[in-house]
């Protein structure tokens, strides 16, 4: 399939659009989605999620399916839960006045639950049913993701087979709906991506059809510079690079599944994060690179809590060949990966997830003593990590100084600093109790003071 199809001498741009669960939670939301798609004829391939929450106390269909299947797998009666799921879809069908019956599909799903087809199968049915429904509403072809998205025998995504099959299959359809989140194994069983994996499906599809743009529609108008649960009404990020997004996603920014970056990045396809409820908002553009100067020195701030720091001290450790390798070997043998590893002349700190480290603490300490014979080992828990990310930091003098000045003014003690060689990201470690204060201080100095 070519990136631009020529029809009667007119160049047709190809867009892949993905809609999240909140965008497809009800008939009202379906109507909004239909209006968005019909407003732009280049939105030709659509990836839906399962219906999300209609209101704050509601339950997502995916969670309903998990609960229902768990009852079935234990041999318990699941009829009430199953009918509640059926009712969610029937409500949308009725309110949209669609001439569509999902009875056959539901009977197949019921048999799959009784036959213990697996939790991946159960969870995937939310997207599968919503795909059929959305295709009927739009008048688009329906393509089952199990027929075009593939995993290998080890459960890893099979890019080569998927891309080849997608291109061949979609060449026959000018417009189609392909459910997100799942695919199939070589034995034809269903396999899902991790939760939120519809983002990945959309990215894979955009890459396979050489789309000009991948639009990811959700319930927010793009990425925000900081977490709105910490910062009141934070500014929106207008343009962000893949590298910046990767750093922010890794440190907790959750608008887009972080694995969704790679297929489109490799193909050089930009992503536009848009708001289904505010379709006129520009949203956030995610690009490979850009000449546009950022509005602020920093692009975003993100952070996580729940880390432990293992501080290792030994005189002349820098002269010991293989010292760092032997330290990390201990963590590797205990199945623990490290997040960061700042070091000095006679000190090395290994930062790990507290939840993983706690159960292996003594084994790791004993292993370190055997492997590297440290002078002292000190453990510090309840650490939070903040990532200050921005392509503008590289060309701006004194960025680190401004960060630490702002934190000192806010009476936040900095426990760790780690800056990558790209100068795109500065990682700061603070006590969990200072997490919100630190984020607010950094936001104020780089955003509020620049407005």
C-alpha cells in the first residue's frame, strides 16, 4: 500500500485514528466519534478500545470481562455478570438505532469462557465487540485484529508477519475498523498487549499503511507539562519529540502507552494526541524532530515514587577494573533491574524499585560484600524520582542551577542528581514527602515565571 493513493488525479492523505475507552463509552460518545471521522475523509482506518467508564463510579468493560471470566474459570455462575456486559453493548446499539445483533458473538464468547479460553481472550472481547459495533455505525469494513496482528511462539510481537499481512489485507479496503489491544498466537489463541495496548495497535497500523499521521483520540487535549493531580491547570505541551516523550512516559506520564512510540518513530510518522470531547483543540504533536523552539525551557516534568537507593562506598573503587560490572551482577542474579546508577570517585549508588528490592534485600547485601568488598553499604528508602525533560535545556545556560535554586528555595533536599549525555533530561531524587513540593517548585520557575 502506498502512502498516498491517487484517485482521479486527486492525492488522498491517509490517517489512522485510534479512540480510547472514554471516547467510546456510550452512544453519545459514539456520535462524537462518528462526527470526527466523517469530518475528515482521510481518517480511513480506525482503531477502537473497549467501552470505558460512562461516569466516575462506572466499571470499564475490560474489567467486567476479567471479573466475568474469573468466575467462569472457577466453575462459578457468571450469567449475571455476562448479561451486564451484553447490556452495555445493547444500550449503545439501541440508542444509535442500529440494525445489529451481537447474539452470535456473545454465544461464542460464552462458550469460550466455559471452555477456559484464557484471560487474554476474555479481555480482548471488549475491543472485538466494540470494533464490530463501530464498523456498523460508520459503514466501514470490520477486520478482526486476530487475523492481522501476530505474536510468535514466545509471545513477542511479530512485526514482519504483521506488517506484511496488514498491507495485503487493507489493500482491499478503502476504510476499515481494526480493534485494538490484541492479536493471535501461532496456535490461533488470542494474545493481548499490556493494558492500554490499543495505542500500540494504532501505531502498528499507521506504520504498516505508511500513514501521514496517527491521531490518538482520548479525553484530554494532549500532553500536559506536569501532572494535573499535583499542578493546578498545567500548560499544554504543543510539540514534543519522540525522545522527550520516551523520557516522560518512562517516568510516569500516561496519556500514551510508551510502547506505542516505536513503530511510528521508525517510520517517521507523527502522532497527534487529540480530545474527543474538544475536537477543535490542536492537542499535542509528537514528532521525530522539529525546528520549532519550545515555548518554555523545559518540555515537561514527570515523576515516580517508591524507590530505594543502595549506596556503596569503597576507597579507590574507581581504580578497580570491573567494579561496576560486579555490583550489577549481584542485582542481575537476584532478578532486579536498576533504574539509575550515579557514581563518584569512591561511591556508587544503585537505584531500584522498592517493591522488588525489599524481598531480596539481605541476599543482595551479602552478594555485594562477596563481590566487591565495600567499606560501607547504606540503604535509603522512600525516594521519589523527578525527570525534568526538554530539548530547550541543551541550548539554555544555567538550567540545572535554576532547578536546584528553586528546590533550595522550597526547602527541598536533593538526594541524587543524574544527567544524561544528551542534556535532554535531568533526574532528581528527593524524599517522597517532598515529591509534590519539588514538582511545583520546578514548574513555577520554568513555566509560571516565563508566562
